[in-house]
C-alpha cells in the first residue's frame, strides 16, 4: 500500500512539472503555450494560454481558374452545359466563383445558414443573367451567381431561396482549380493591354462602335426584358464597314416579324427558322433599347428589350 501511495505521488509530481511554468508543451500532436503565472501575475503577454494552430494550407496565386463546384442536392447544382464547373477568381487572397445554375428558379443565395439569411441586414447574393449553350446547340438564359469561397476542398454553407420564398440550407465545396490558358486571362502588368479587349479597337473610347476596325466579329451579349420565354442568342455576329457597325441577331423564336432600333424599323432577313435581324450597333458595353414585335400571341404585340454587346468578348470571326 505504501509503494502504491509513493507511485501515485510521483505521478502527481510529473503532471505538475508537465503543466506548470513557462514554455511550450506538446501533447497528442497539439502544442499548448502556457503563461507565466508566478506571483499571480501574467507579465509575459506573448505567452498567453492558447492552442497553436497548424499553418494554413497554401493559397492560390491571384488569377483566374476553372474549378468544380459540387453540392449536396440534385435539385441545386451547376448547369449541365458547364460540366459542373465555374470560373474561380482569386485576388488579394480572396476567392469568388461564378456559377451558372439550371434555371431562374433560384433568386438569391446567401453565404451561410438560412436562418442568418433572413436576419435584418443580411447581404444576399444577387443573380446575373447567364446564357448557356447545350450540346445540341440550343441556348437558354439562367441565373448565375458570384459565390465567395472561404476554403477549397472542404464543404461550406450556402443557403438559397426560390420563387416560392422559402430558404433552404445546403453544403457545397469547390475543388480542382485549374488555371485558364494564358490567352484567356487578363494581363495588366506594366501597362500591358488587357487581353480581353479587342486589339481592333483604336485609341478612341472602347464603347464607341465607330472605333472598330473593318471586319467581321463575334461578340457575347446580355439580354433583358420580356417574359423570358424568348431571347436573342449569344454570341452574335458583328460586321464593321467604314465606321458603320451592324449586328446579326437571332431570336430563340420564329415569331418576331419586325424590330425597332433607335426609331427605325427592321424586318427579318430570313424566311425560315428563328427570326434573324440585322440591326445597328451604336455603342458597346452600354444597354441598347430595342423593340421586338411578336406574333406568338393572339395578336401582334410589341415588347421592349435591352441588349448589351460586350467588348471583352469581341473577337474576329474565324
């Protein structure tokens, strides 16, 4: 019994030596930093009791990547036309991924839990209008979102709300970032020209269509207005000739019999298939208001739309 008592006292002494005094103690792979509490004071502020965290995983360099975004739901995922991927932008250590969804039914996202999304002052993610093109050549407008990415290769919370006004919690993860090709990334170092800008534009304002050198180009556009059942396909073909720029635009419907642009009326240039028009382009990167007359209803009906042609995607046609 006496030997057992001596052994027990030795163990207590060993534990006291382990957890008292100044210095670092490593236990089960975690390093604890202890304070100097002699005389009841904490006179060494840089030795406060804490757990030394493992160093953060290396971050991606600033740039643009393609990355995969997976979710915990078959009803909420990246559009199939995008192969489950989005565009991941890294700047100053912060990461944001742009994803295109399957429809416009999801109207807001929130980087966190659904309960927090409904609190006053919560900053919701607003949608963009993205045009996706499927393998069969058909295009569709869907909602897209810029989603902050707090960490790679790990799940994080992302709540959503649909047209029915109900919030849902989801888990998503971003993995496998792959740098875009050099020709696809912006380069502004040492005043170099942004590679997304078209070299055919001269030193006049890039929004001025007259600055476009003669030639035939393709250009991405965004489209807004109407019921959403019909839209103008993207990309479109643009022709520049002697300072005059004309866009050949194709509707997703054959039911448009004329368009009005800047007070001028334009008729279709085709007789079969989707309605195709040649309309003037007065400026790039600025909304252009147009009117389309549709005969899909019981009687012809004029609808106002806006089209924006983007110079960042303006390139000579192959």
